[in-house]
């Protein structure tokens, strides 16, 4: 068989990972590590061939045991940590007890045992022949590690190809044969059994230390790391993530969070964006934030009543101010949003909005940062309202419009 290293790729400052293979339910997987390798005990019933194929689909191979220490670690993890019952199944051609598949097989040539955990018909030949329960001509190749039944008390009794077709190796969970005084092997030793038996299995992954460096020159308003944490300030952060093939990779992230100041001041009827040296576009809030032709300066003096905002761009980061209303009777009345509150409650996963007054014909739209509408509703008349935000963590914009005002509120869902 061929063994491949688990590699995590970063492309254009993104992180390339794939979902876990769906040949098993992830609730049936117990993971542990030993000597730089990751292992999975998978409590899903499969034939030897199907178990090997599933291991490959997940990026690994059926476990290949090369030392007594590895053998002891795998067995103890099965019975103590993963909690596999010693009687979860019965293998009748294996002495009436339960087993766990490992990566050894002689399916290509009878008696020539290979570590072929990926099922590609090639691998390391570690044992030839049969134990004392068979022809008695078996022996390890170049003193390679083996743990066939009987090994712990003397010469191995297994493998024996009892009844023919016993081409898969498995770890025993009890003494066999069951129910009689005669013993061919004990719990933790290996036996050759028919590969069509359906058993739990152990997957192994070759892991190397992988370190990655990510530079984000401009993260607009926030940056979300792959673990779901939202950062609103620039800095250096380190994470360890588990890849789709069961290995850990450490990566360093260095990013610059650019927060666009969208505050506006007014003097008389003139609005001025407080952010200098930026690109500006003034907007008509009443008409769906349509651009006002020719109004691209830092200041804007509307000539008619209405509600206005400014879109500000700094180093490719773009954000929009709240809407400011001009009333011909009193002049500029300022930012209506100062009086509106919107809060996300983590306990109920609901957003609570207080308009600080009763209004009619209210239209509410919630946008994510990709511009997608994730909530939309109309309200006939109210001062306060709430809604459930059934969305992943992130930053969302609440656009509220009535006949009397237009405003936008920003909330962060953690």
C-alpha cells in the first residue's frame, strides 16, 4: 500500500479543508494519538474490504501495528477509552467472540500476510505461513512485529485459515474459542477470520507537523478565524485545527482590520463625513439608498427634504453611515438611529428592537455582509418588535424603513 501525508493548503489567504467522509457517522468515531499518528476507532459494522475503503475515503488506512507499544495503545484505546463492549458482535469462524479489523490481509496470496490497510493489494510483507493451529510453518519476516493468537504465552497458534477464506486480521476482544478450556488466543491478540465478517475497525493517519502563515492585508470591520471567533481589531492570532484527515495543523494569522468611521456631523443643513481622505458617495435613504448623482464629496448640502447617508470607502473597505433626516420646518434633525436600539440575545437567539416611539407601516430587512436578505417582514404599527435570527455567527445589518424615517442598525451574533 502507499501512505500519504496529510496536507492542509491555504489559497489566496483562505483555508482549504474538506468535510469528513460520509462512510460513517461521526458520532461513532473515537479519536486518539500516538507517536505523531492519529487513530480513529470507528464503531460501524463493515467487511474488511469496506472498512479499508472507508479508511481511504477518510484519508487514512486500516491500522498497521509495528510495535508492542503501539499494539498496547490501540487495544487499551479500544476497550477503555472508546468503550467498545467485548461482546458487541459474534464471529463464529473466530471462536465465537468479537473482533476489531486491522490492516493485515493475505487476500492476494494465501499465507503471505501484508500490511495493506488501504486495500490496494500491495504493502509490507510481515508474516508468512500458518501458526501451530494450522500448518505450523509460520514465521515473521525479518523479525517484524506480530501478535497472532498465542504469542503472549509462546509460539503463535494463528493464523490458521480455518475453514478457508480467513483473509482478514483482527484484534480479539476476548479469549477464544469461547466457552471451553482450550485456548488459541486471548483478548488483544490477533486472529485471521473471514473477511466478509462485519466488524468495527481502526483507522490510522500519518500526520506531519504542518505550519501555515496567513497574511490578510485588509479585513473590513472584522475578521473571522476558522474556529468561528470574530476579531474587530488588528493583530496576530494562532490556531490549531483538525483537518479532514484527522491530523492537527497549526497556522499563524496576521491581519489588518480596517474599521471605516461612518460618523457624520452637520452644520446647519450641511452633512460632513468625519473620515478624511476617503472615497464618498451620498445616498438617498428614502429611495432604497440610491446614489445621488454628482454628490461624491466629503460634505453634502441637500436642497430638498429627505433622509440621506454617505457610503465611505477606505482601502477597498466600504461602509455606509446611518441616515440623517432634513425637515424643512426645523432643518437637519440628525441621526434617527441614535434613538433606535437593536440587541441580539444569546439565550433566546432573538433580536429585540426598540424604535423609541410608535410608528406605522414599518418594513424590516436583515442583511448579512454578503448582501443576502436573511430576514424580511412588514409591521403595521408598533414601538417594539422582535424576531429570531436563525443564522450563523457574524455581523448583520438591520434596515428599518417607515413613512417617517429610514435607519440601519448593526448587530453582532456570537
